[in-house]
């Protein structure tokens, strides 16, 4: 099977159906950012483990789990941590990772609520899992996405994937691009948390959020439409993207629209331009890129060209890694190409 997220058909058939077989609405579990539990105040939970390019960074996995709650209109409060470390690691290496996690949790005002750590000879690199717990302060405000609502994207797509590529391949990239460009790309990591924009969107009024992550903006658009049974019309030229992302993706022959986009939120809102202006006043760039439709077709326009959106593809981070592994095994370089024109 391909690395990265489990493909949609397999996820529905072999995970969601068995786990939620007694729930007639089990298919609606697809695309949810977090789960809710009834009570005095509505409690919520979300989890994260592998973040493309940041698999060895527990603080980034914490941000990813918290972002899922924030996209659900919730306030993260606690986290539960699990880790399996290889038996080749020393205690100092474990302490360093835990200090990074603790510092990030402190910045986000999250308290540890428990966890489990284990040493194993079965892993070569650490394997992390983090569950975030929080609550929805206004539990009656569960909005249903409607046809004709605007689609707003905050900041820029591909931020997380670009930051990871610039960090992991810094030396290689600085031989090709000006060092300042690579340094700027690495700094995209500072925008990974969506806390500020999520709070603004949640206060704005009728809105539904989706945290952009694996598979990028194309996966996010599909998942949002699939979750609510709606169609999508989006303008490719309006999707915000940094030049650093374009340059680095072209170098590695990657499609930025399928690249991990942690740090960006896709919101379906009744009044998109009003939200864009509200975010701008807070110093957060955002763009209205399209709208939802009653028909289930999901269309991407690029000038006069129109294509139908496919089911979520493998995230480009994993596709690059798989491609390079095959090249190493075969002893030659393959022509990867991209499946969509960036310009």
C-alpha cells in the first residue's frame, strides 16, 4: 500500500465501516477533524501521529492534533502523549524531545493529562502519538455547510510541506537557490498553529472549518465536499501560494496543491469577503477561492480549463520519498513530473 494517509476507499471499507458499524451515519465520519462527546459542555478529542516531514518532531505533532480541535471550533486544553523509542536511543535524546514538546505545550497553554513511553527493538525511529482534548464553549452552534457558501483559505497552501523540505534538504537547496529563499521557507514553520485564525472564524458567524494537512488543498476541498455531500467550484489562480513553495516544488517535481499544508485553514462561510476583511484586520492573509454547490461535482478552474477534482492523492512528501527510494534501488533517476500546471 502507498505510504501516507490510507486511501479513501480503503479507509471507508476497512476502518470506518467496522468501527462504526452500529452507527447508520458512519460515512459522515470521513473528513471530520475531531470527535465530540455529550455532556454539560461539549467535550472534544483529536489525535495525530505522522506529520509529513516532521515525523521526528513531537511538538509539531502536538500542533497538528490541536489544529484539528481548533478547526472543529473547539478550545484545546489537555494532551495525552505516547511514544515508542528505539533501543539504540540514549536517555538524553529522549529528554531533548520531551523538552521540545513541553515548551510547545506551554506556548499553547496545554496541560499534560497522561501518557505512555516505551523502548522497543522493533522500531528504528521514534513513533509518536498525541491526543488533544478540549471543549466547545458554545455547544449549540454546530453549523451545517450549505450550498452557495464561500470557500476561504487562510495564509498560503503548502506551508508545512515547504518548511519540512527546506529543513530536511537545506544543504541541497542552498546549492540551487539563494540562501535567503531557503531560510524564509524554513521559517514557515512559525505559522503551523491555526489558533488565531480559527478563533476569528469561529466568532465570525455561520462557518465550517477544515484543517488543511496531508494531501494539501486538493485533499481538503475533496474532504470538505465529501463530508457535507456538496460540490465544489474553486479557482486555481486564486489559491494563495508562496513563491518559495512554487520554486521548491518545481525543483523536486512536486505538485504544491497535493503538498502537506499545515498552517492553513479552509473555511466554508456564508459571507466570505467579510471574513477575509476581518482576518486582514488581524494581520492574517486570506482569500476567497470559490464556493460550494448543491451538485456533488468538484471542479477546479484554471482560466478556461476546468478539471474534476480527484479523490485525495498521496501527499507529495511521501511520494517524493517513495520515488527517491525506488531511484536508489534501481540505480537511476525516474521522470516524476507533476499532474497539474502551477502557472
